[in-house]
C-alpha cells in the first residue's frame, strides 16, 4: 500500500445518484476517475491491471444503511475483488489506513522474507496501522476457501516474481552504476504507481547505505 493522490472535484454522478432511492456509486465517471487516480492498481495488494476491479468502500455502507459513506468520494477506493472480499469482515469496519490521507510507507514496514509477506506497524498502538498490516498479510495468505487459496497464492507468486526481477535489476545497476537505462528502469520500478511498489521501496530504504542515490526516487 502506498500513498495515492485523489483528484477533485468528486465525480458528478455521486451527488445525483445519492438523491435517488436506489442510486449507483459506480457510474462510468466514478470508475474512470478511480482507475486513473489509483493507477489501475489494487490499493491493498498492489496488483496492477485488474481483471476484476471493484469500487471498495473504506468504511462499509452496510447495504446502503450509511448513505453518506456509500456516495462519499473520499470513501471510494480501487481494489481487486479478492481484497474487497477479504476486507469484508466486521473487524475491519473500524477503518484501515486511508492511503489518500496518510502515507502507509510512514506507518508500515513492508518486507518479503524468504518468500513470505511481512508487514508490521511502526507504532504498535496505531490501530489503523495494525489492522492494515493484518489485512495486507491476509490477502496474500488467506486460504479459507478453495478459490481464496488460488487467489492468495496468485498474488504472492506475482509479488515474488516482481521482487526477483527487481533484485536482478539492482544487481545490474550495481555492476554498471553509470548505465542510464538501468537507472531509468529502476526509477520506473520504484514509482508509487508500479506493482507492489511498497515492497520495492522498503527494500531500498532498508539498504540506503548501499544505494544512497536511489533515495531521491522515493520522495
Ligand atoms: Zn488486491
């Protein structure tokens, strides 16, 4: 999870639909804006190019019971169906980190240790961060249904492949430090909009003595 810059004003359809008895929060203007703002990346698992995107409510609207939440632009997020489903549990109702308002990279430590996802809050008393760390771990590991085994494993595999490519690229960059092509590839790979950016950016932060000149990309 990385910081996302939400654009304003809110899509026009939200206010129009809110006034209706069975209005929709997923009209084309909402979808287009969310997809663009979130760089077509699930804000929870950071997988790109989603085949099953959904409009996620950060705070649940409970089947329309909370009308304000249902149509509040600040409460709508771009997610994959898997993460949306995993998050749909009472314990997450109090609210995970709002990545449009708080920078998750300043609140959570992301790591891949021997192929396993490790996400920890920096502040052990920050409830939103604790909950977010748990959710991110879960979306890569939950196996309580046959389909979720597939979907969790698919995400973990994609993350591992991305990280392995990233490590290889770093090795090449270390070998040929002046190479502009490798530097440009690293910059692209470390941008917030790239897949699994939080993990790659955390890797560089952890090795900042080795790669001090790459820290500027993380700003
Ligand atoms: Zn996801």
